[in-house]
C-alpha cells in the first residue's frame, strides 16, 4: 500500500461510535437435507468472471466501522513467546496449549482457549474443557473456540451439532464465565460458493458469538483484495442467519505450499490494512512459529515492525469510525 493511499485512508477517519447488534438465540435445525454438494453448481469456465460476479455487489460499497483494537496470535508455545508477543503489541493469544493461560494472563494478555469438538467428542471431554476455562483469571478469558474449520476437519459432523452445543453452553457461560464469548471458525465464504453453500454454512453463524474467518488469498495466488470481499461475503452470511457477529480475520503467517515460502510482509500489510478498515474486530495471525519464520531472513524483524505500525494506527484512532 503506497503512503499516499495510506494517508488518504487515515484522512477518512473521524471520531464517532459504531453500532453493535447483539446476538439472538436460535433453534437447532435438521441438516439432513441441507448438507452442501461436493461441487458448486454454478461453476464457470472463467474463474475470473465467476469471482467478478460474486463480488460485484460489494464494489464501491461504503463501509463504516471502527478501527481494529484487538491483535491476536495463534499458538505461542512458551512463556518467552508470550512475552515477545506482548512486547510487539499483541493484545491476545489463542492457545492450544492450555497450561500457558496463567502465564498469558500474568503479563496482561487476553486468552482464547481452542478446542476441537465434534459429534464424537465425549461429554467428559467437554466438561474438562469447561473446567479449564474456569481456571483462567476472570476478565482474561475473552473467547472459547469450540472447533476449527468443522467443514474440513470434521466433515462427518453436521453443523446442527454446533447449534445444539451452543445452546447447551451459552447458559453456563452466561452464569459462570461472563464476558467470555463462544467462537467457531471456517474458511470462506469463497467466491465460488452457490446459494446452497451459503445456506449451509450460515448454520455456523447461529452456533457462536464470534466468527473466525481465514482469507488466505496467497494460498491460491488470488488477488489480495479477497480479504475485503470475504469479509463482505461473511456479512451476507450473517444476513441469512439473521445474526450480526464480530469477526476475527486470520491472516496467513505460515509457509505456502508447494514452494515453502512465507507471505511477504508487504502482502501481509495490504491484507491487515484491509481487515482493520473493513470491519474486523480482531486481526489474527496463524501462527507464531519461529522455526518456520527464521528460515526467511528478516521476516521476524519485519513482522515486528508491521505489528508496531498496525497497533500504532489502532491506538491513534481508538473509538473513531472509518
């Protein structure tokens, strides 16, 4: 992003308050007739034309939002990693390693606990997850993720399971873990999806308080503006589900197959700015893996500089609208 374009975006910011539409309870649905097809029905021979048609309603669309204030990193695996992330300016971490939650809260990081629950998960495992959540310091546990990409990682689990799970857990969280929101993730909505995919995946938006999406345009050499378009397509999903959810937008900080290279810092900059100015409540990065990062000379330090830039913008325009 050029300095001129960046300055123009900053000039567009003025003080204001963004509206928040709260969640509403929903009923579980029978997915037996709603499972998505193996392939999209509206395949076009020209992928660029398909993408253009999927995104055309969002071109020139005015978006008003607040500048992102939350910055998250996936999977730090040590106390030193937590300290490094805090020093960079990160505000929260999502932990697969739950024994780090105390160390994270001790240095002032918020915590999201990650779980991998499917229809085959035993009730005692869910209870263990809830017990772990109760161990986190009050006000520090801001999120509790029940599953990562269920459509890909648990294809045999119907999305109705997660609606039922949400209805079971929500009263417990309201009573015991006030301020902790239930979260779930998915990759998409993709430009190639037809209405059946939108209808099916909208069920996930009925199963959480926060939706995690992962626009990875670098994965398929797609244009970087797919970050903006995926956020807008997610808004369409919310309309179908009749629920307005905060978005965690996860950007790729892992090696790209087959060449095994990381996204360039300039690419991450363009994607992060889009997320921050397009309605993401949280900008997240997957994942903090120095064994991978250090194979690319300069990446770690350049990433540190990028985060300083992003968090500096965030502080400068706190409580302002774009």
